């Protein structure tokens, strides 16, 4: 067979005639026709004495006709000399017909790997080479080509590939082979060089996928699906899901495929004129092919226009999102009465609402799926083995994964314009989902049952080696060693909780401060836990391992309660009560950070936490502030009580030589020679830095002068108070609002 | 005499039997038959097959019917007639006898070279081979 390269070089014009060959019109080169005529005549002579020779010759010619049709269908525009010669070779010249072919691949072309198939006889090639088999292909013909090369059945190769594909490498290997191996179509006679173009006729965004499809000889929706898959890759691996917290509806976009698409868009040229389009599809570029393709294009356009109209109608009959088209088309059709138009608008609006609703449902479903996939590894900390585990798996797979898969399948079907509304598939999906729902409900009920009871409470004494220190500072043994590992496995959302290997540390610690009855410090601990019943809860409570270590005046607490897969999470918590003797000091360190107590919920029906609320409990103290225990409670070192409410308005207003001091609703305002200072803000902003605002005004100074006089003291006080209230009000209102705005956000990101 | 000629003569002999075996499994058209033979490592030119099929059909061992196809002219699908089935059975018997005979002879030949002086091989030439 002639080298395809040389064939391409000789694209000089040859005369092509159309013959009627067994009822089919076949364009064929003149020289090729000569060859054909010679062959049939030789056959005729050979079978001259054969009985039924007409029939034989008829059969043979019919077979040749079939082969011609195949050539033409593959994209050849006419039959060439090489075609005819190859066909003759395969049929057998009369001289050869006395002998049979040799077995094996040594001599002949019969074991050619490239074109072996059900319908074509081997036409090309000498030695066995590894091609992709265009005739025996499911996706890209890779398995067919490999099977042919090794001489084994295609199905076996496919099975092997599927098995390898599970390891991940197989998919990559398939893709590489797909790209690397030349298509057997290029071996087929008449195919000219194929170039990679973008297809402007068959494009959804930019024709990249269509062009790729044309080049490889596959349907365009396959590369489209491949481009979409990375977007959904989060399902398989749990890598970065931190920003789930910031954007609950976000996907983990892998932008790689998007970049690839854009690069391809820019790099691959678009096939604009007809010759380029032919080159894209791999047809030989000459006058005939150009004419054919132009004619074909026009027909195509027509068909597509009709198809478009039909499809539009069908789309709208379903949950149409493309409502405007219907509106315009119906309006355009004929003049309708006003009532019809109104009905139409209402329908359009309804469809729109439904569409939005469905869309948001889908988004929520995906977000929920991502969330549950991400949180799945933690299930062992919560669920007991056995049924609960099974239910969890069932829930994940059936309740969550099935609808996701269903939706994805539906989307892909829509994209690929596959119309297969098999209700069996739908019922299967729905059935599986219902099963998943049952699993979910049983899972939930199982978990709730495990938290039903609380334990018996008793106060446990903590041994202090040195109870007579002057000061006790409570700190937490925070994560000393922060190993910064490879970012991809950095589960940062759990840093607050302190996930270390197999242990989860939760900070369900509440600290109470009380006055000691004697002059020693005393620390007690109460353990809390939930369980299926009282006894179980007691056991679990006993298993809580929470240690306190005193080092002189520092009391170091464990960073949290360790939850392992053996000690599962059952709302464990501890209450540490520190009894401070009078005259001694105490400070709760910021490192305890127990404002972030996570994973704790109060069962209000059985609220044992509330039982321990002493009336004597010191309230209102803040972290990182040192307090001293006075006979009537905790006070800061400046002499302020920790509990604001204690003062009850006593200390609201103070005048001394330095100036006026007002304390109203948690706002502390001081007026002195320098002006008015608002020292502190509202309760909600305890954590914020103190903001000082200086309001200098001469009027205030005059007021201050007034104030110094005893008689007008009261009046001045009232005036200033009112003015300052206004200022404070204007300051605190946005703070209040800000506080409220922050609260729900705060709730979102810490599982409060 | 070279090996190619002898080999092809051997194959020629069994060709009918093979073709009939294929058609016996089910209706088949010529390309199909060639494909199956190729997968069994027995290659045949189409130019050889068609005359053979026609002969068999003329002998009324095969019958055919036309089936329209999308990709080209209608195709002939051959199937076995009753007469053909009988003929096939005879061929099968013949083949089995032949195969056994050949097997014995070639094994005997090996046996002879191994244990020299066996008297058995003197009997074999007298065995009737069909």
C-alpha cells in the first residue's frame, strides 16, 4: 500500500467519474475504475467453467460494493487506485485463488491490527503495529487496538483497563494512549492529514470540545464531560474544605480544567473556511469535498434550525428555565388576546420561580453533600460500631450520594442531548434514595438515643499541692507543637478543637469562681456526660480524663477533653470550681479561650448544669484580668468589682478632685481637665480594644466650671448626663447592631 | 514439493467442513464467515469463499436469504439445509476418523523413535483410513 504521506503529496487533480455499482452511486477515479474493470474481467475468465459463475461474480462484486460504501462513509470522497488494489488483494486474484492463505502474520496482511473488525476485511499495512481501532471502539478505540495487537478479545482488554482504572493510573494511561496512538482511520486510504481545529459549527462555548472530538473521531460530549469532572472532584478526596465555612454554597473548584480549557481556546485556531473545516474532520481537501461540505453545511443549518425549534418546545414543557423564548415565540406567532398574554406571563413567572427553587435545591444538595463527605471521617468519634456505622454508610451513600449522582447524570444527559427517559432508572434512584432516607432516620434516632440520659453529678476534689499560694492563674496547655505539614492535609477547621491524630480535644470546660471558706485555694471538678441511660452516662463520665496541674501559682489545665474512637463523643464536659480565699488573687488566662467551647449543647429538659449555679458564684469576671477576692466578692486590682451588677448603680457616678466619673450601662465615661473620654464600650465588645474618643469642646469646659460650684452641681450633672447619653447612644447603637450582626456569623463558624 | 503447497492442500481439504461448521452455528454472511475463520487462525481469501459457497448452495446444502443493510447493498445470509445438515454429519465423522488416524500414526511415530523395535507399527499401515 502506498505510504499515506506520499499519497498526500500527490494531490494533483485526477479525473473522477461516477459509476453505478450494484445499485449504488460510487465516485471513483478513472484509473481506479480501469483496475476494477480488469479485475472483474479476470474473475469472469477464471470462473468461466464454473457452474453458477454469474452468481459468484455477482457476490464478489456486491462485496466490493460494500467495501466501497465503507470507504466513502469513512470520509473518503472517492475510490482511488489504492482502494481498488487493496480490495483486489483482499478478495484474491484469480491466480491466487488456488491456494489458501497461510496461517499467521508472517506472510500476509490479514492479521493487520488496525482495521480488523466485523465489517472490513484487512486492507492495509504489513507488519503489526499498535493503532487505535476505529471500527471497534467504545470510547476511543484504545482497547480495540490493543486487543488486536495482542490478538485477544476486545472485551478482555476492556475489563483489564477498567480494573486498572480503579487505581487511577489506568485512566491516565488510557488518555495517554488515546492521544498518542494514531487512529486507524488515518490508515484508511484517502484520509489526509488531520489538524486540530476548533469547531465553530458545533460549539457550546468555544468549540474546543467539538474540535477535539473531531480530531480523535469521538463524540464531542466526551471531552465535555471530561472537562466537567474536575469540577466535581471534591467528592472523591477530602482536601481543602476550609472555605466551606466562608461560603456554604461553594464548590471546591479545581481551576485546572478551566485553565486548560481557556488555554486550548486561545491556542487552537478556529476552523473558519471550508478547507480548514475539512482538514479538521480529516477529509481530503479538493474541489469535490469542498462542494460536498458546503452543501452539507447548508442542509445542516436547515436541520439544526428545525431541531432547535423542536427542542425549545420540549425544553419548556419540562421545568423550563428558558421561559423567554416561549414567550417571544408564542407572541410572534399570532396576535393573541390580552387574556392569553396575561396567562402566558403568569405561567412564565411560575416556571421561573419553580426553576429558581429547583436550582437552589440542587445547590443546597451539593453543599450538603460536600459537608457530609467532609465530616464523614469524624463519624467514628460519635457513632458506636455496628448498626450505627452501617446506617451512617447507608445514609452517606444512599441518601446523599444517590441524588447527587442522579442530578449529575441528568445534567450530563441534558448536555449530551441524550433522550433516554427510562423510568426504570428513575425508580431505581428514587428507591435507593428512600432507602437512604430510612438509614438517615434510623441513624438520627440511634444517635439521639445515645445522648438521652445524663450522669449523676458529684463534686470531685482536685488535689492542690500548694493551696496557700497568694495567687492562682489558670492557664491551658495549648498546642505547644504546631507541626506545619503539607498544606493538602491541613485540616485547619479543627485547630480550635485540637484534632491530633486520633484524638479530638473538646473544650467543654466551664470555670466557676467562688469564695473559699478558709484561707486555702480549693479546686473541684464536676464531670458531665450523656449516655443511653444513667449507668452508661456515669461510666462515660468516669472515663473523662481531665487533669489539672499546679505549678506554684499557675494551675495548668488540660487543653481539652480527649475524645477517641473508644471514648466516643457524648457531650462530655467539666465544671471547674475554684474557691478563692479572701485576700488572694486569681486570674483566668486568655489561653483557656473557653469562649470557643464547641460541641456542647444543653439539654434543657435535664439541665444539670443549672443545678450547680450557686448564688455565691462570682459572676461577670473576664479573662486575662487579675482579680482579688475581697470579703464581698471579686474585685479588680483597681478596686472595681468583677460583677457589674453588684454595684447596682452605687458606683455610677463619682466626683472627686480629678473630675467626674460616670458609669452607665457599661459605658464608662470620665470627664477631667483634658476633656471627655469614653473609656469603655458596651458589654458585647468586651473583647475589643478600648476605644478612646476625645471630645474637646470649650462648652464642656465651661460646664465643668459650672460643675465646680456646689449650688448648680445637680443641674449641671443632669445636663451633662443627658448630653453624654446621647453621644453614648449614638455610639452604642451601631455597636449593638454590629454585635447582633456578628452573632449569627459567629454561630455559623463555631458549632455552638 | 515445498511445505507451502502441501500445507495449502491440507487446508483446502478441510475448508468445506470448516465453513459448514460455522454456518451450522447460525445464519452467517460471507464476511462473517471469513472473520470467524480468521479468529480461528484459518485465513481464506474472499475469492475462494464465494465460489465455494455457491457450489454448496448449488448442491443444496446451503440456502440463503437477502437482508437489507444500512451500509451498502443487501447481504446474503447463508444457512444450513437439512441435506446440508446430513452432509455435515458425514463430514464430521470423516474428519474424526481422519484425525484419530493421523494422531495415532504421528504418535506411533514418536513411540517408535522412543522405544525402538516395537512391533506395533507393522500393523498400522494395514488399518483402513477413510
